[in-house]
C-alpha cells in the first residue's frame, strides 16, 4: 500500500528576525493535498510567520520548505502560484470587482476570453455574479471578503493561504462565512492553510489544526482528537473551555493515575505525560463532561467533589454553572436547559468521570 506524498513539507525550519530569538523553532510539518489545515495560536506564537514563509514573503533562517518534493525555500512569491487572502482584503479601490478578480490572470497574460470566463466562474463561486461592475467602496465587509477569496481562487491555485480573513467581520457574519468557506473547500478540493487565533473558528472549519506556542507546534491533530485528547496543559487550556484542578500523584500505573487534591480528595484520571508518584499535576476536564449529581443519585464510584454554585449563566442552548471549591478553585459545568435549575448558594455534587479527567505534569 502506497501513501500519497505530502503537498508541502517544512523540514527543520527556523526563523529569527534579530539573530537571537527564534520566532519559529525547528518546524517539521507536512500539509496534505486537499486538506483544510488551520494554524492556531496566540499572538507571537509563530503561526503567521509560518504562513508568510510558505507564501514566500519571509525567508527561513534555517531549514527547507518543499512543494511536492521540490525545494521552494527561496522561490519568490509570484512563482509559487499560491492564492492569498488577507484580513484587510487588499482590494484595488480604483478597480471594479471583476477587474480585481481578473488581476492575477492579467499579470499571467491569460487571453481575454479565457480570463472573462474564469472571472465569471469565480464570481458565481462566491455568489457575487451581479456585482461585477461595483467598486470595493460600494461593498459590505462580507462582500469584499468574497471578492478577495474569488481573486485568490480564479487562477486555479494548488494552495490557498488565508491570514485571519474573517477577523474584521462581525460575529454573525463571521460564523456564516466560516460555513461558506468550509462548503467551498469541500466543493473545490483545494488545499487551504488558514491562520487564526480563534479556536472555535479553527474547530468549525478545519480537517486538522496545528496549535502553535512560542514558535513550536504543541499538537497537530484532527479537530475531534485535538479537543478530546490534548497532549499538554497548553493545548488543554487554549483549545476550548477547560476546568483545571491542582493535585499530586499518589498512584501511577500505565495510563491510570490517582491524584490527591489539596483538601485530601482523591481523583482517578488519565496519566497523559507519565507523571510518577509524588509529582505535582494539573487535572483538566471539559465543562460538558462534568456531571451534576442530584441528591438521590447513587455515588458513581468516586471522582465526586463538592462545590458551591456562584452563578448561573444563560447561553441560549445551555446553562453554565460557575462553581467554587473551598480552596478558591473555580469550576465550570455545562447543564442542559431541560434539567432542574439550580440557584446560587447551593452546594453541588460534581462527578468528574475518570476517562475524561486528563492529568498533566
């Protein structure tokens, strides 16, 4: 059985701007043909620098970038033939929508008839067919974003790079465009590489997500695994909501671990990083995995803690219960609207299922 070679490969890539501090450290990354890969991380984590090196606007300090096995580390941007969409759209204000979209074809000297046909197809692709003669100033933010995307797609690139293209849109439009981008990717089958600091955006659209911090990929995985099985504390806290409890290991056997909290409570969980007896750990669990037990519920065999309910926050499709333990630790539990309401001041019994309590060194 043969495995298809990656479309893009980063081989030991590093980047420094001042000769001292590495913005990207020893990056090894394969990008598969046809996938939607998001580069996710906080400001300064190296994700945008990685995208700019792939685009050709930045040159690695060390290492290689290969496209289908060919070294493109020093290939100028216009010879890479990648589509690019920026947050500010970068549309030419003096050109019509059609002319903006046609620009990549014009500089490539595509014949006029072919150029016009490709522009019509690109306009239809982003549902802007009736606005070909308008100017950017006559368009809404969402419409400008569509034009920028059509311009990136019009010359049939093998790779489309996007640097936070939805960042300037309001929440409702941004969420709508996320779904449109995902549908367009599925329809076209082109490889998308997308930079964002918004973890919900990355989870919504991507096939895989690479989580960056301090110039290093902390984890790259399919979205379900990234959310359910983070490999370290940073990924657990950065991707999705997370409740964390500090404790110390008292028993460790393979993937299982028993931890004691500051008040002596014992919890069983998953030993993610191989913590040994006596080591301090942080126990993390997603809010939707925390079960609120009623008084009549039988104890589920351990992993139950008490906490005082401080606030109930209405989220439309669910409630979030903000609880606090005696030592000051805050916990957030999600609760369906259909279940019995709770009032602030109540003491709640919270069950933290062992398979979902991940313990990190």
